[in-house]
C-alpha cells in the first residue's frame, strides 16, 4: 500500500539506501555471519566515482558483485554474473553511499574506538571456542576461512557501525500524524471506471515474411546484448578424497595396542552398590558400624560405584576397604578428609570384559577411519605445500599422484554450450564456485567438498569473456525474435492509431472496429484503488495507468511481457472518503510509520552525499558493467 502511495506522490523510493540501511543496522546489531564479506574481486582498480575526494574503484565493485553472486547461488546454483544485471546499479550506489558515510564521519570527527569494534567481533559466533568464550585461535581460523585479515574485518565492521550511528537516529521513533494518513486512506477508497482495449501482437504475426540475411545481421547487431553468453571458464579439477587413501588400514599391532590402552572400555568392570554414613568422630563411627551389623540403617545409598568413582568421592583408603569387602559386609569407621565413613556393601556387580577377538573388527574400523582421515589431511597438506612453493596445477597433481579432469568451457552454473550433455558431479559444486572466484593468473586453490567427498584442487586454464553468441549458432532463434519484433511493431502501429483517434474524441469501440485485424472489442473495468494495493507492487501497467490519468484522458501502454499493447481511457472517477472509516485511517497510519524511518534515513543519507560531494564517471561505470556482467551501460 505505501509503495503505491510513493508512486502516486512521485517521491523517489531509495531502494538502494533502504537495503544499505537495513543490512547495516542488522549487521551492527547481530553480525552473526559475515559470509558475504569474503574477499576477492573482478576487474581493475579503476576509479568509478569520487566521493569527497576518495575513490570507489572497479575492484571494490567487482568484489561486491562477487559477494552478491555467492549469496544468489545459495538459492540458485546456476546463477551467473549476467543474471545480476539488475543488481549492478544498486550495488554501485550502496558502495558510493557507504563511502560517503565514512567520509562524512571522518570530516565531522566521528571516530570509532577499538573497543567498540572489539565488542562487535565478540558477537560473531565463530570467534568463540567450545566454552562459548572468545578464542584467539577460533578468531584466526574464522579469518582464514573467510579470507579476511584482521584489518579488513575491522574496516567492514567499522563501516556498519558508522552507518548505524549516522542513520539510526534519523530513523528512530518515526511518527505519521492522522492528518497526513487521512488523505491517503481516502485515496484508497477512490473508484474509477475505464475502457480498455487490448491489441495482441500475435494477431499480426501471420503476415510477417521470412527475414533476409541482411535483416538478421542488422537485428543481431542491434540486439547483441539479448544473445550475450555469460563468462565461461575451462577448469582443471583434481579430487582428493577417500579413493586416494583407500589402501590405508590399521595393522594388527595397532589394534592390539589400542585394546591394551583402553581397558577401561574393553576390560572387565567391577561396581558395588553401597550405603554410606559419615560422622565426625571415630567413636560415633564404631557405634554406627555396630548398629549396622546388627541390622540398623547403614546410611544413605550411594548407588552403584566403581572403585575409581568412590576414590574420587571418599579417597583411596575408603575405596580400597569397600572393594576388599564381601557382599553384605559392613566396614568402618575409616578416616577421610570428610570424616569417619561407615559403609555397607549392598551388592557386588561384576561385568566381564570383552576379549580382543570380539572387538577387533570394531577397533579396526575406528583406527582405519582415523588413519585414513590423517592420511587424507597429510595428502592435502602436501598438495597445498607444493602450491605454496610455486608449483603449477599439473606439478602439484603429479607430486601427489592425483588424477585430474579438464572441463570444457562452462558457465558459472556448470553448463557447457559446446557439450550440452556435460554435467559436473553435484559434489563438485564448491569446486565450480571456487573456479569462478579465482582471478586470471591466480594460483590453484583447495576447496572442501560436502559429506565424505574430501577436497578438490581447482585451477583455471582459460577464461572466455562474456560476449554475444555467434549468429550462425543461434540463427533460428534470431529469426524467430526478428519475426516477433515485426509483429510487435505492427501491433504498436495499430494500437498507436487507435490511441490517437481515442485521444481526439473518437469512441473507443469505433476506433477499434476501424483498425480491423480482428482486435477484440474494448471492455469496461471498474476498480477501487485499494484493490491495487493488495497486488504487492505487481500492478499491471494498464491498471496503473487507469489510476494515473485524469478523467476523460487516454494512454497507450505496452504489455511488460511483450505480448502486445493496451489502450486505457478513464471514463469516471468517484473520490473516496475515509472519515467514516477510522480503522482504515489507523491502518494507513501504521503502514506509513513502518517505512517512515527508512525514508528519513534515506533523506539523511542523500543529504550526506550532497554534503561530501559525489562525482561519477559514467564511461568507466559502463565499461565496468560490460566487463563484469557483459551488459551495456
């Protein structure tokens, strides 16, 4: 509903700033996961914008696009950079806005203390050890896993805190008066009637001729971006998994040694059910022991205890005496640090041990699994050491005696245009993602695989930049698209002629009939504005136009799916009156207040940009977009 009012009132919705604001505040309060801050990058370090004298570079934009692609692939593993075309501008604006906030904070002497950033680091769950407290080892492992340095993480957290400190006060406790909400609530009750004529493009497809070679060449050149093939890469992948350590097994000597070292688990076990009383003097103990031997109460039951368990409670002397007595015997008094013990052995429970022959298979399976895990880790370390020492992919593979595969040219989704039947195993999805994260010329990386698949060494053999597919390979598709465009052009001409006549006062039914081509007669629609608000922002253009035109005015709009054109003429407007519906006014007021804070933060952010000054290099931005996603300006 409120989004609809923004369109009506012509105010600009700061989608980018809204995203920045919400994410930044969420990050500064929770920071439960900074997975999206993985470093890396595309492109060069060319300047795309100057913000208060500081540069926003293509490398920063490439890194942000890379993070966004990683997020999208969590939901759609086949996503690639061209699919992020709609996000490009928003991500760039978020970088500009973030830089503007940092510059403004610096210029106004807003400094973040180290302790404030430290507190945010402590709130990241993966910086804690097993005891739930901050662990330097866990923190370093977290940084290494996320490919961040301490300085980079602090910079990211500092930016989020700066955004929170500057924008949160502007957004806090936003209120919308009843007097502001009432006109908008009344607008929701407004009712309109309109005549609507639809001109489908398919009605004009029958007479479209076959395109000539010149037609196809011209259309292909004009519409190259439509046939853009995303970036493709040729990857080399060597799996390091259980198959490489399958010959590792536990020896009989190792099994026997493990059996001897774990007699507490495999050997016989003796436990005794005991009753105990502790008194503070030996005479009291003797009297209590005599009473117990005569059938009196020996004290409180301790339940079943092993000798080690009893020794931990009462000391070795008491444990030795209790486990040297017969069932039913009363012993004591015996002195310990707790006092004088009187103990009765209520029951003796002896559990026989398991011989080595009975548990040999169990121990062998455990030791073999452990040895194979260690052998696999050692093999991974060997490969990583070779890479760190400057070995190539092929050299590291030979040194570790691995088998490698070379993919055909594939997209980030693992699809090969040259080999449609090619399919990368699902378990190698992390290797595919790592291969597309690598920059040209970067050394191979080892990536963990899901489940028990182990690891994969991944290297980039070739990078094929995004480019239009050759015309010869998509000729049929281009021809079909050319014919569809001709049909749409004819439909547009017919719809434009109808719209011109209607605008001059010709009745719509008469104008449609005169156009011929079996165009359906116009229909009459009656809608209330509140019905549009329930569409959640997905209002068809024709209905949106119906509530934008003045009474008696008409307009032609295109179908968003390219199916044709619609002529809309507003014939009647009945204003709404919400004064008799206080519940609607209250609901409108509440919904406005839910987004008013974001609107205030947006205005604050825009004011900061204006204060520090922003200069964008449109040519550099367009070139960066083509390099990263293969699109146009």
